C-alpha cells in the first residue's frame, strides 16, 4: 500500500463505493479504498464439478449459512461466513442478513433488476403518512438516474406512469408476448392494472458490477489505491476539530492492526455494516436515530397456476413463455381504501414446471403429475414495500464479537399488520387474476419471507433536513461531522417496492459530486 495521506478514504467497493471512487478520482481527488474481502478472480476461484461429486448434492451444508436461503453448494463461498462474522436477532423474529465480502461486494451477484423510485416513495408523508418525506424528490435525482442508466445499460419499456418513472433506456426489443402473457395482460387491464416489462441492467458481457463498470475508470486515473482484506473497525476523530481524520483497520489474515489518514471518509460498506461501524465508533448520532428505520422489501408471496391446454406437453407454439411485470397499482389514489398503505409489484413468468409439494402424491403417481404439468405453469411473485418504523432497528451487541474482536450487530425487526395485510392482498389479487385468466391454481402463499431475505436492507442512517430526526443531510453528508458521507442504502427514508441499486448508485454519484465541489471550494 502506498504510504501517503489520501484525500478521501472510501470504505467498501461495491456499487456505492465504486461509484464514489469513479466520480471523485475523475475529478482529480486521490482516494484510498479499503474492503474487508479479497479480490475475486473468476478464473482462479471457480471450478466445474458434477452434482454427484458434491457431498450435499448441491444443497447447502446444513447449519453453515442458516440465514442465507440463497446459499447452496455451488455458491457457498460467496457469502459471509456466519460463524466468522456473527450477528444476532430477536429469538422470536428472524432476520436474514445476506452479506458478501469481496472487492466489488454484492455487485458480482445481483440480479440486475433496475428501477427508479417515484415521488410516491420520495414524498411518502404526503401520499399516505406512512414514513417521512425524503429531503429530495424524483426531479432532484432524475439526472443522476439517467447517467447511471447510461453506464449500466438499462433496458426497459417506457410507459409514462408516475409510479414507474421511465429511464434512459438502451434500445430494447421485447419478443412478442405469448398467448398466456397476452391473456394475463388483458385480464389485468380490464381491472385497471397496467402491465409492463422488467427493467434490467445489461452491463458488459453479462456483468454489471463495480469491478467492470466503475472501478476501471477510477484506477485509470492513477488516483485510486485499493486495499483488499482490510476490515475497518473504527473511524478516527480529531479531538481538536471533531472532524474525521482516518480509520483503524485490521488485516484479515495476519490480524495486524493498522491506521490510515484521510481528509474525508466516505462510507459505502452496505447499510448495516456502515451503521455498525458508526455505532462502534460512537459518532455522528446526535439525533439518536442511527440504527433505526431499518427496512427491506416483502418477498415470499407467490401463486402458481397451470394452463390446461399446455399440459402433457401439448402446448401449441406461442402459448407459453415470456414474462410480464406489473409495477405498483395499489393505493395510487387517495380515494382508494385498503386495509394497508403502500403497494407491491407483480412479477409473472410463463412456461415453468410444478414443484412436487403442489401435489398430494408420491412415487410413481407424483412422477406422472410432474411430467404432466411440466411447462404448463404460470408463476406470480411480488416485491412489496415495508413501512419505515422507528422500532425496527439495529444496535450493537457487546456480548458478541466477530473473528477480529469487532462487536456484532443485533437486529430487532418485526412486521406489522400492514405488511401482513399487503401480502394477503397480493396473494388474493394474483389468484383472482390467474383464475380469471382461466388457469388452475396449484399453489398460493401469502406468507412473507423473514425480513432481510430480499437482500435490500435500507435505512438506519436516514437522510433529512432536520438534524434532530435524521443522520444525513440531503447530500448524504453527516449533519454532525461535515467530512463524513454515507453513500449506501442506509440513507434511504422509505424503501418502495423497487429494488434499490439504481437509487444507491444515483445517490452516491450525486453525493460524490457534492463532496468534490465542497473540496474544490475548500469548505471541506
Ligand atoms: C443475489 C443478489 C441479487 C440481487 N438482486 C438485485 C436486483 O436485481 N436489483 C437490485 O437493485 N439489487 C439487487 N441486489 C442488491 C444489490 O446487490 C445491493 O443493493 C447493492 O449491490 C449494494 O451495494 P453496496 O455498495 O451498498 O453494498 P455491498 O455490495 O454490500 O458492498 C459493501 C462492501 O463493503 C465491504 N465492507 C463491509 N464492511 C466493511 C468493513 N468494516 N471494512 C471494510 N469493508 C467493509 C464489503 O466487503 C463489501 O464489498 C441483489 C443482491 C444479491 C446478493
């Protein structure tokens, strides 16, 4: 590592940290990036093995990653080891914290679904009183979304719907809808529900990550040093000025304790790790709201139906296949009365098979059922919004430390009737739409997965105009310490039903340009 004082220390190298490095270095600002994980080499770190060579035949080794439903034997090493970096949650309410520690963070693995938030989320207090307004609106963030969409090559169909703001999409062609998707669209439209297409980042060669879209340009400036395996345990404060002056970190393998100096700190360690670091440092929390208003999206609700004409492999060409995406359609008008506020989207795909659990059968009879229903299914799932609540929070659990002696987080999160009622409405709506399409319902669940499962944790350092009720100002800058910026999703005030990464990237871009300007003017 170069032994020099950098202008800016960036903690974390995922989407949020990568964007900060990209912007700051191209403005001539020298940056040091510390990341807790190793660099990943796609050639070196992957092997091809047949399923029968794996001791658990591809399933997750029991007990190894109990909170990571996504883990299996094919990807087990990409997730943070829960023994090495533990966290705790209430005994009666689970929280699934799904983490990646690698240079590039989660950007290696995300599913690339790419949405803007709308003013239904930015101005939530005005819409339904569920949560506070953000200190910014869509108009403030729109130019940054456009630039991010350009870098990430987002594809999508423009609709002109206020709850589903259009973006700066690459030219996108969607193959003609299958008969089943057309039927679903017709039935939804009859009920006033608009049907669109998924929006996603194409990136380059199938990868839309920090390591291929953001960090290369930053490294090319010669202004960025990246240090992997560097776990930041505490931020350093100058006792005379109250400003940050760097950080203490531990080298992952040797456990050597080290220190770095910097004029500014940008935190981009992912919502909960950034918050953990701030809480462990005991700073920037004069409001007392740090750690509070934790959110993520409701996943788990799904309905599966079968199209009779497609059974026994008799589907005519064009009947099955393809997908539809239904952005939020509930509670868009103040006159609409439901037993919940907020909304959800529907993600519908046609042409899959049935799961064994759908049938009260086993052995040969079950085999026949599965064969008969293969390719005949239409599946609908949802992403729903959770309301931001003060009670849902993280705090430090001093009784538990990680492998490097850093105190762990405790997560205290409970769903309310709003989440349960929203989930029930979503399952009932999907069922009704599928039945009206003429399909047989095979399975319906209105149970939400445990919070955290969406891997979209947000909040805990929320932004706002009032330093008494928020941690950051509208530029992602700490109200308390002007040379501290937090650019990940911890800044979010509401979470929406939309996957968060386009908003994380846009906020990080906007915050980094603000920081660069403050540094140019000499106010930081
Ligand atoms: C399987 C999967 C699918 C997903 N699909 C989507 C999707 O379709 N659409 C969408 O919008 N989002 C999706 N997401 C979520 C998306 O990946 C995240 O929102 C986004 O990548 C978060 O970026 P980040 O930079 O804030 O955090 P991260 O990517 O988590 O990066 C944080 C970095 O900080 C480092 N770090 C943590 N603690 C420390 C410390 N103490 N010291 C030093 N470094 C530290 C970590 O090693 C990590 O590299 C998905 C995620 C996963 C895993």
